[in-house]
């Protein structure tokens, strides 16, 4: 028997089609499904609090992790620090996360259409009227929840702190 501590988290990282199949079973059981998303480059406490807050909104948490190309487009040169498979594995290792799926689009509108979660969780760097996917969420009847602690943690600031210390 495999203990939870040694579980292979790669079983949580699924293709879009496999996530859809898994969700059908959860829906049949009456589970509330939540979708969260992000780059998760250098996982930090703000990410953990965001994902725990997202999970509190439902029973099943799917985390969409930006591909390397979409992370680079969003964050700029030198990013991501960790490749998409490494970032997906880190996120999948969290107990609050049920599934991880990679995506390459600039936002999760297509995933919202495909997966039809009950809740779309966004971090506190957004307000309900600034969520990029707010219109499609409203059209599909998906509730948007702003979760996590105040946005005073960021990978950008963490990297700046590391560079500052390295420079002396």
C-alpha cells in the first residue's frame, strides 16, 4: 500500500480529455468543481493560500498551469524559472489539489467552456470586475470567487530579493 506521503503526484496531472472524464464522475456524485489557474513559477506562500482558498469553494480543485510559452508571454524574458512539468508537479503535490492540467492560451476561457466548473477562483490581485474571464463565466453560469490572502507575495519580488542577496 502506498502512503499519501509517497504517492506519485504525476497521476494528478492530466490531459484536458482525461480531466473531462474524471469530472464527469465527480459531477455524477454531486461534487462541486472549482477551477483555479496560474503560472506558479517558484511556488510560494501566496500560491498556497490562493489554492487552499480555492479548494474551500468546492469539493474538487482543478488547477490549470500555464505552459512555458504562455508563462513567457505573460511574465517576460527569463521566465519561467521552472519548466511546465516541474511547476505542474509542484502544484500536484499539494493535498488541496485534485487535478492539474497544462494550458497554453493567454487565459482560461476555453477551459471554462470545456470543463464547466461550478466556481472559477481567482487571486486577490483581481476584483470581480477585473477578472479576464468574467464575461464567459457569467454566460456559462460559473460563479467567480476571489480567494487567498492580500497580494503581497509574488514570484517577481522573490526573484528580486534573491538577486539582491546574490549581488551583495
